[in-house]
């Protein structure tokens, strides 16, 4: 059984058809990349799988549950293309807060290392560079030790070194049996 799937999903925004009958399935230990131009519906598909948007028709499930269910939320992490977190909270506070939502989060030090955030833990989010903010958003996606990771345009704003670090962590995550849905 797939751990996440969309089956003949359609999504309309008024007269605009964002998705026209898309089907996909993600298996355990799989990295699935969804490629397409801007406006193709990639982010809409991710938002449906996260339970942030409801499809017009079709079926969506994560771990056999509705995407917005408590059971699904505890087993997934997400880094969205457009995300906002309070700028007046320190990096450590953000990660500790997000980690507290999960039953078996990663250790703080492991999250910091995986996201390449060593040395900025005490800084306010609003004081970070664009690339550092992206790395914090990645840390928030992985800190809960998820089984399924959604990464919507994860390398936007990252320098070459940060991109390599992110890809290294993603490869290791998949090698350990985690699943990833990546859009680009």
C-alpha cells in the first residue's frame, strides 16, 4: 500500500482548473520528484496531500488516513515554497517548538547539523540571510523525524554548499527508509 497517494484528483479555483485528474503514489523509501513549469499545479498537489487545501474531486490519503488528520500530521514534515514563521523568535526556539509537536523528534543537535545551522541557533529568524532562513525551514520539516517529507522547491535561495548539504541529508533520509515528495 502506498504511504501517500492522489487518485484522479481535480482541483478547481473558480473557472481555473489547477489539477485535472492527477494520480500519483509514493512508496516507502522512495523519492518522487514532480517537475513542471510555474502554474502547473505542483504546489496545489502538495497542499492537498498536506490537508491544507481540499480537492474538488478524487481521493487523497497519507498512511491510509485523510491528509489533514492527526495521524497523518504526526508522520510527515513539510517545507513549503512560501512559508512564514515569526521573525522575532530565535532559531533554537523555533526548532524546539516544532519538535514538541511530535512523539519522537530528532535530537536538537542532529537537526541543527542536518540543516547546516551550526552557529546561528541563538539568532532571531528575522536576522538571518535568505539562505539561512531556507535552512531553518528545512530544519522545521525534519525535526519531527517524519516518515514522509514534502519539499516544495527546497533549494530556492540556497548557495551551492547548502544545496549539497540538503541533498546529502535527503539521500540519507531515503536510504533509511524515509519517503520524499519533491517539487521543482
